[in-house]
């Protein structure tokens, strides 16, 4: 009797072992299938700008959308170019957070700050049109720049196009590496007027 009980117990253990192997194999197949489906699914994040909570920017796992770059260029240029001599240093300092260290954009920022302070210029930039070329990593922004020299009442209106060149570093961080007016020649990039 003892032998038959041991044999029956051994058969039950073998069946349970085979069943556990089938369950584990099924779980592995389900995990691989789930992993495959999740890797094929596009992820989307919605960014809400700090100062305009009604505006939404979608960023996907495939990369940045053109709208993201348009919003980046809009915010950067409006904050940088809507200044007067008393706030230009702060605006340039804030803009430096988006600039790649050692780039041509840093040179432009120094010239811009010096120009505004030395000439006592107040200015405002009104962007109108954006053109994003992700293959060239450039953003072309057309708009109108208004200048007021000293305490002048009449602004000087200047249609202008800025070209922002950017780079993506590290964990997909976008940094601006160059700012220039479209009409500026390569030897005097970043020059004001």
C-alpha cells in the first residue's frame, strides 16, 4: 500500500510540475506579446506651458512635432526680443537656459544685450509665420520688429526673419545653437541691424 501511495503521489507531482511548466510558458508568451504590442504603440505626452495653460503641445515617442518647435521658437524669440535696457539682462539670462554652451547663439546674446543697453533701445517682436525643417534642424521665424530709441514715441518697424538652429542632445533635450537674421551674411552672423 505504501508503494502505491508513493507512486500515486509521484504521478501527481509530475503532472503538477508539467502543468506549472505550461503555465510559465504561457506567461512568458503573454509577456513577450504584451512587450511587442507596447513597443509598437505610439506614446504621447501633453505639455502645458507655464504661462498659457489653455494651450497644449503634444510630444510623441516618435520625436518632436513641428508645433513643438514653433512654440519653442515663439516663446524664445518673443521673450528675447521684447525688451528694454532695464530687463534685457534678465531676458538674456533666461534665454541662456536654452542655448548650447560655446555656440554661436551665445555670441548673439552678448551682442544683443550690448546693443540694447548701449543704444537705450526698447523693442518688441511680433512673430507671424514659422517654418520648421527638422531634417536641417532649423526654424525660420518671420515677423515684425519694432524699435524705440531713447524716449522716442514713433517706432521703427522692420520686417525681419530669424533663423534658429537647434541641436538635440542627451535625453532628447533641445538646445539652440545659433540665432541669426536671414539677411545677415555668414561673416557677421548675429550682428544687429
